[in-house]
């Protein structure tokens, strides 16, 4: 009898008056989930005895893992290529497409799983990792007035409230005063790093 580790098999000695397995069991059948030799002594109601044995072999599960996924990602990270080991398995979970993880529509903890079945004995195993998807900063700039004005005037551009700011002017505050024409852009980073 052969099976993969984690599975089990029922050994049945048939219909007799009494049973004594080398495991100590005294039932007609036992459930076996590990390798070894299992023997049973049986007896009829008239006292006739017999015995039998069964060798059980267990096959090891494949060692499965994958790489490429950090514990925390921002939702605008784009496609993240994952590599499963051994090759030939399949990925599953939110945001997965083949071997690429894209957190674009996700938020919060997500579980990604790589499953693999070895071809010789069809023993299967899987590996899972939880990734935290953080939302990106949803930036909106608010001008204090009209953004078209005469030379000598100015307008204040104010960001939403975030942990840090980086303007294309080099300033790092949440608002700046613009007094010359041009395009003003900002990269805001939330407390979650996105």
C-alpha cells in the first residue's frame, strides 16, 4: 500500500471473532497514516488463529515555495512577477494572472498561493504568503484662487494632508506659492509609504 504523506488508508482484516493488531488495536480495521509494517492476529469463534501483515509506504510531499513578493506593496506597483519552485505549478489568489501579481484593484491583506503536484506519485503541496496592499495617495491640488493672473500676482497651491511632499520646485511643504507661469507637480507620500 502506497500513499502520499498526509493521506491515510484503512486496513481491513475481514470478519473474525477477535483481532489484535501490532498497534494494539482490537478492531477489524485500522486507519494508517504513516509508513511501516502492520500485522494482525485473528481468531475464529472456535479458536482457530491466523495472521497477516501489510507493508505501508509513504511518499514525501514536494517542497514548495515562491519568490518575488514583498510583505507590503502599494496598489500602483503594477505587475509583480513571481517565481514558483518547483517549476510547473500554478498560482492562485486575488490579483493573480498566470505568474504575475497586480494589486491595482486590491486593498488590505491578500493571500497568494503556489500549488505543485509532483509527476511521479502525484503528491501535492502548496505554499502561501500574505501580502498587505496599501492604497496610494489620492492627490488633489487646490488653488487659492485663479490660476491665470497678471504678472506680480500669485496663487497658493495646497495639497491634501499626507506624510511627506515633493514638488517639482524642490519644496517639501504641503503648499507652495506660485508666482510665475509653468506646470507645478507634486508627489505626495502617505504614512503607509505609498
